[in-house]
C-alpha cells in the first residue's frame, strides 16, 4: 500500500471515531436532560394540589397525588416536608413494584443545606452519594403565596445508564463496521481515482509555482525600480517645496518693503502738500510785500512833496530874512521913531534865520530819507521779483514732486497688490506641492509595502514548491519535481 493510503486511512478512522464519541456524549447529555425534564414537569403539575392538601392536612389525598409520580419507573422515592421542616408523608418504590410509606424519621439536611426553604426557586437538581438523582422544589400556594412545604423526589439513574451503555455498544459495533467498509472503499478510491489525478495535479502545481516564482522576481524588480523613482521624485518635490518656501519668504519680505515704501510715500505726499501750501502762503506774503512796496512808493512821493514844501518854506525864509534886513535898514533911517520897529525886524530876522536853518535840516533829512526809501524800494522790488520767480519755480517743482509722489504711490500700490496676488498663487502652488508630496510619500510607502508583499509571495512560492514536492513524495513515494 502506498504512502497516501497509509496516512489517509488512519486519519479517517480517527476522525470517524472522534465523531462517534462526540455524538455519544451529546446523546447522553440529551437523554439526561429529557430524563430531568420529565420528572420536573411531573413535580410542577402536582404542586398546586399538594399545596391545598398539605394546608388542610389531608394525607390520603397527598398520597394519592404522589402515587402519580411513580408512573415513571425510574422514581424510587418521594418525600414531603411541611413548612416546619417536619416530614409530612413519604413513599418508596420497592423491588416487587409496590409502594410503601416511609417512616417519618427522615431529616431534611440529608437532602438540602438551605436554611430558608422559601428561597428554593423552581426545581433544584443534584446527585447524592448513592448516585441517585434528587429533585427538590418548594410548595407555595399560587394565590396567597403561602409556603406549605417542599417536595423531594429521588430517581435511580442506573436504568438510564444501562440504556446509554447499550447505545454505546451498538454505536461501537456500527462504527467498526463503518470503518471496515471505509478502509476497503478508501483503498479503491485513493489508489484508482485520487492518486493518479492528484499526482498529475501536483506536477502541474509545481510547474505553475515555478512560473509564479519567475513572474514574482520580475514584479519584485519592477517594484524596487518604481520605489526608487518614487523616492527620487519625493526628494525633488521636497527640494521644490523648500525653494517655494524661500520664495514665499522673499515675496513676504517684498510685500513688507512695499508696505513700508507705501507708508513713506504717503508721508512724503503729505509733506509735499504741506510744502505746496507753504509756497502758496509765501506767494501770498510776497503779494502783501508787493503791496507794501506800493505804500513805500507813496511814502517816497509824500517825502518828495514834503521836500518841495520845505523848499518853499526855505524860499519864504530867505525872503523873510531879506524883508527883515530891509526893515532894519528902514528903521535905521527912521532914527528914534524906527527903533522899536528895528527890534521887531531884528527878531523877525532871527526867527527867519532859525526857520531857515531848520528848513535846511529838514530838507537834508528829507533828502536822506528819500535816498534811503528809494534804495529800500529798489531792493524790495528786486527781492519781491526774485521771490516771486523762486516761489513760482518752487511751486512748479512741488507740483511735479507731488505728481511723481502720486505716481510712486500708485506704483507701490500696484506692487503691493501684485505681491499679494503672487503670494496667494505661491501659497496655492505650495499647497499643491504639499499634496503631491503627501501623495508621493504614500505611493512610496505603498510601493515599499508591495516590495515586502512580493518578498512574501517569493517565500510562499518556495513553500508551495516544497509542499508540492512533499505531496508528490507522499503520493508516489518518489521525487519527480525539481524545486528552485
């Protein structure tokens, strides 16, 4: 017999044996449960009638009710204790198939250790030292909830065990017959139907495992190349990301400088407007000075008029001195009569001299004042003309500066807006690069995982080849497949 038959048949026999053992144990458990269920149902049916009869102390009715339990031949004893734990009635099933009352010297502790019998819920099942099955249940009136006592039923499970042993013996006989049939049938099936096709299948599996091995090597190489390319791409994306971050920083610096320049230009524009206002105020002051120059012309004219009047006064003084001299001469001719007139003429002459002297001084001062006024007027006119020309030039210069400042301000605004747009675009590009980097990293990790899987497939292919060789050895007893 070949190796396949030698191995498979014992495995089959052990498997079938274990299955039958499991079925026997499960059947025994089911029979035990059915046995317990039958007695429990009988006890539960009797409990209502027992409650009333115990309460009314009707022992005969209680005995008649208990006799119904012994229809089940496995029940060998039934005892009832009242609520004081005192035996009320007891019956036993003798070997001659008759019932006999038990003596009332029974002790409840032989059946249960529960102090409060009211706590017994349903039917409590146990097995005593004599391998007897004991069922204990409290008797409680359904309506008044009055506790009347407990019922104890004792059953012999030897008959049940005999039935189970009989069943086991029958199952063993059947199992042996079944195993013998399986051995004969397995030999034919394995040798004639399974071995040859399985041998061919093993050879085909080995051949396919070789193809899978070669394909997996190529796939592993491709995975490694893709993984390296993915790593290079990831490094390139990291460099681009670093450069973009530097560019973002440079654009931010440019934006800040543009904002500073904008503030400076705004301040310069304000100062230019203030300077233009000052030039306009200076032009207004020059106009006022020009008007003051006209007033000085008027003063010069008045001085000339005064000079003319002073000349007239001087002429009058000369004539007065001449008249005073003539009066003195005439008074001297008059002698004593003209003496008083001579005094007057002399005083008039003195006054005329004094007036002439004062008139000359006034004329000299007026001449000097006129020269100074004319010089001042000339210098003032020249200064006013120069200031006017300069103020006009300064005003034009300030206007040009103001226009240039406005142009600079507008250009700075444009630079600032362009920088903001550039920053937004760079941030979007940077965000896209971050997403691409993240995706590339995930791709790299996945490729590494695929490389690991490829290596695992390689290992599994080797294992599959070894298993194929082992299967062929087991089936045919010789190695016909070369493993790689």
